[in-house]
């Protein structure tokens, strides 16, 4: 019965998110809408929880159920009445329709010329094995084993449980009440039909968010670069050992990163193809990251703005201001935190330079098992990509790569120049925080190499 | 000119020869190694402090009045194994590590092994130092902790460091160290310590290998590029009609967009770099994923059969028992006893919500219940004793790993 109720709730959320995406982004492929439905529904659900709390009502099956029913009803009626805005929303750049699509790299042709098809199938097989093992490990920890990770039991799940019991947002009596509520709202919405707290359901709800986010990223990458590249990218992202661990029972960080990855990919697409729909969807996903964890405000929205404005100004494009109003949806939470006299971050510490932490940080990055050998590969890739950019072989550096670089510099400043250095010394947060820049760099690196090889595939020798 | 298929065949041949050479070297190492000492005791890598506590509790079954003690021995000589002669009435849990004078505690806590010496009079046991992930032939010796119960001390006669085995044996040991699982602590997923081989991190070894191989490939490819540029120039200057397809195209660094084109040295270099990346990433995954897979299966099996997860003893069983035997309200408080009571109290606080759970010393007087998840407790003259504290109470339930659930009598 519990499984059935869980599945029904999940399906309802996916339906809600998919309907929203079909209305707001009618040109989005159906499969992508379905995959993105759950991550978007998680944001809508968080906004609904916040609105109900702000209106003085308690969270219970009645209010939340009514809220969702109203939302789904509105979306269905909107869709049914043909109120979909069919005019092309993508004209916000230059008054012209977006380019049809990304230049197709012909999927599996990267290693063409040396009869590489068998090699590519070997890579596909290895990727499938790696992904299967990764998601098996993650699913056992998320769906079979109980909560044991200290961050889960003393912060995330405990706060959700306390809020479920209180039926309202809690600003006292819980650890770090200033953390945003996307994950809490997501867990609670599954608990309401179950009539009480269910540890497995709570972990399954967030695991489903991980699964759907990676599936959505796969489909988005496949649309632009082909299935082979999409598979390689997802495998590269999940091949970082700490990601495997966090996919199981990690909280906050992994979901924040998933929203960053989706948003960065769509921001890249939006800017490159001058596609306002991708840009708006990217904005929504980065707003979702700000509702997931406080880092989403500065590492997410802050860097999003920087890259959005920066790339538009550097490439002398018209700045698509139409997406700006969307960010109003990110503001309620910091306002709520400020109104309740809480600090925006529980980690507020003064500026102090820690010279001795620098070699230690690099030592941990290079010798411990959290990142495998990723931090040896990334510098090499960066040197190659910057060289190719300098030689103008690579037309531009992808947004996820720049986002990753900004996030990396930011993480170094936090750990080497503030009191957060304790998180490096005791290894409590250093590795987790570096996951976001690393995964963004991997995503950006894959996109950049694909672009180089796309030029290879599309280029034909000139006639002599 | 070499065709693409012949290049592929050559690559496969080189790769096969490399794999065969590695296989042959491994076989030679295996054949030449000396057989293990018959008195060698099997050991397990330590993944968490709770694991050691649980083992000591499980083996020694101490009560609150029979406190466990540890004896600390530092053995400064490098060697391959420890030979211990002793007499003990109970099995002897031991914890040992490669000595590291640079660290405050004298050893690296990421490279610890735990083992249990059999009980008996005039016993002799061998602990393999080579099994330690941090072991290297010219290491700094070892650190050994022996655990004993206060009322059953171990009579330790000698501990000697022995240097045994040949070169193949040592090389084989380093290879075998790779079999050691990743120390993965389920209650703290903030870091993975990684694998250690011959005192060096596997991430470092493969990372340096990747850098070396990538640099080598880059140098070879740059030489090829240089050669193609020279050929291009000589082809242009001679004005010959039959030029290769490479020479038909413009200078590699002056023309866009044909600078990275199929068959060009630049495209080849990028392909080679990606191949090297895939191979080295795959090598790390080859070690990590089977390990994570196997460890997850073991955890699931333990959970299904014993209802135990991580190193927290009977914490989940105790929470279920308390939920079924009492109505938990926001004012209900449980005191948590034992060495890991900080971690266990946090888990119990979540499992018992809306009731609260705290380490025993914080709430002993106002707690309605006490939970000990291991053997470190005693019932003495109607009083429950743990962590040096005592209070009248009734045992509600005991658990398979030594834990207990106690309801305190109301304080007067």
C-alpha cells in the first residue's frame, strides 16, 4: 500500500511538472518534459508549501492536496483551452527565431577514420556497466538501507520530520532552520498520504530527484550531441567516487549540483542558439537550486547572472531581459529568513587567510579517494581547451566550464581565506563543496571537446 | 602510408602485448612468492572507529565493571610480519598500523588493520604487515594495540618484527594490497580515503601515470605535427604534383576551420588524449565500483539478516523496540550509553522523533529510558550501570549484539 501511494504521489508530481513544461515550453520534446517534470515539480511543490505557510494555513493532506489539485486543474484547463502561448518565446535575443538546433556531431563519429565503431561499442558497454553499478550501489543505500549519514539524520531528514509533525515551517527547535525547503517539501508531500514519517519513502523521494535529473540531462545532451556523447557525459559525471556515495544518501549537495548541471547546460544552449526558452528553463532550474540549498543563491543564481550578462556583453548580443522576472520566485526565501532574524548562512565566518591550508587542500584533492583521478585530468583538459581557444580553434568556452571555474575559485576562497578552513582540516565539507565545480568542469569539458570534434566531423577538405 | 585499419590492428597488437606482459609478470610474482606463515591470523581493514569498538565489544563482552584496556606497543624496525608469543584466556583483538612519526598519533588512521588472536596458553600468532595498505619495504616499523578485559589480562611474552620473503613476495604483497576495500564510513559520507598501495595513494599513482602518459603522447604527437609541417613546407617548395591529403590543406596553425580535421595530427593528438583519459578513468573505476558494489551487497545482507547497518550496533533494533513498547511524546528522553554514543544519539534522535535522545552524561537524571547498543553496561543490585553512571531501572529488552533497552524507575 505504501509503495502504491508513493508511486501515485510521484506520478502526480511528474504529471504536474510535465504539464507545466508543456505549457511554458511547448517546443520541448515530450521525453525531456517527462524527465524534467519531477525536478520542476519539486520547485512548484516548494513554492506551494511556502505559499500555504505564508497564508497562515497548516501543511496537511487537505491543504497540500487542494493546492496541488488546484495547480494541476489550472494547468489542465490552460492546456485544454488552447491557452498555450504559441507565439515563439525565443525571440528575446534579436527579434529572430532561434537557430534550428545545435550543429549535429553525427553521434558516434568522434573516432571515425580508424574504424572505431567497435571501439565505440566497447565504450558504450563500459559506460553501461559503470552506470548500472553506480545506480545499483546508490539505490541500495537509498531504498533498502536505513538513514545513517549524520548530515541526513541530524539535519535534512530530521528537519523534514519535525516540519511534518508541526505542519508548518520551523524557525526554532531544529538545526539550521535557514536552509531552504525544496527537499523538505518534497519529502513531506510523500508523507502526507502515508500518514506519518516513512524513512525509506523520504530517501526514495530524493533519490527519484537524482534519477530524473540525470535522465533529463542525458536527454538534453542527446538532443544536441547524440546518445553516445550523452552516455559518456553521464558516465563521466557519475564516475567520481564521491558522487556514487552521495547519490545513495547524500543530501543537499548532490541535488544542488544536479540543478546546476541542468541549468548550466541549458544556459549554454540558450546563449549559443539564442533560444529564450532554454534560457528561461535554465533560470527556473537555477532558482530551484536556490530553494534546495543556500549555496544556490551565490554559486547558482550569482554565477548564472554573471555568465548571462558577461557572455551577452562580450559577444555583443542584446541582453534578454525577459527572463529576469522569473528570479522573483527566488526571493521569498531569503526575505523570510531575514524577516525571522536568521542569518542567511549558518557558516558566516570572517576573512582570514590560511596559507598552510593550500598545500593540504591540493594534497586531499590529489591523493584521497573522493575524486578518483579527476583532479589530474581536469588541469590537462583546461590547458588544452584554453590553448585551443587561444588559437581560435574552439570558438568559445562553454558556460558550464566557466561556471565550474568560478565555483572552483569561490570554493578555494571559502576554504583558504575564511574560517571555513575547519571544514578542510577535519574533511567534513571540503570534498563535498568541491564536487560542484568538478562536475561542472566535467560537463563543460565534454561539451568543449564535442565542439572541437564537431568541427572535425563537419569539416570537409577544400578542393585543391 | 599506413591505413586506418592497419593502425587499428597495430594498436590492438600493442595493447595485447602489454596486457600479456603484465599478466606474465603477475604470474611470475605469484609463482615465486613464499607461502604465507601457517600461524598467520587473518585481518580486516578498519573503516571506522565504531568498527573497532564493535569488534572489541563482540570479542571481549565487557561489562561496566570489567573495563577494556588497550596496550600500546611501538615496533620501530621495518619488516614484513609481527610474531607475537602470548597467553590469554580470551581472544585478543589487536589493531595495528604502519608507524608514521610525522603524524601526531604515530600512525595513519586511514591504514589500520584489525585482527583477533586466538585464546590459549603459550600461543604464537603472526600478523602480516604486508597486508597493511600503507606498508612499504623500507617502512618505519609498526604500531600495535592489544585489547584486553580488566579482569583477564593478556600475558604478552615477546613481539618480534621479522623480515621474511623475497622480491617477488614484496611485489605480490603490493598487488594484493589493492584487494583491500575502500574505507567507507556510512555515517560520514563527506570523504572517501581511497586505496593505498605500497604506502602510496592509488589516486596519486594513477594520476601521475595519467600525467606521464598524456605528456608522452603529447610529445609524440607534437613531433608528428612538426614533421607534417616540415613535409608541408618541403612539398610547397618542391612544387610536386602528388601531395598527400594532409599536404593539400593549409598550414595547421594558420587556417580556420580546417585546423582540426579528420586525419590531421591535431585531431589525432586530441583522440590520443581522450583515449588515455578513458583508460585511466576506467582503471580507477575498475577498482572502485566492484568494491562499492560488493560492500553494498554485504551491507544489505547484514541489514536483512541482523538489522545492523554501519558500525552502530543495535541502534535500529533498539529504536524499533522503544517505539513498540512506549508511547513517545516530545518530552520523552532516552539516554544513550557507550563509546559511540555521540553518533548513536544523533541517529536515535531521528529514529525516535518526537522523543529525544542524548549522550548519557547530558540527560542521565531526566531520561525515562536508556539505550546501550553494545555490551558496555551492567545490571547491578537493581541499578542499570553504564558510562560510570547508575540509576534504578528495568530491562525491557536485550539485543543480539549486546545492546539493551532499559526503562528507568521514576526519580524520587
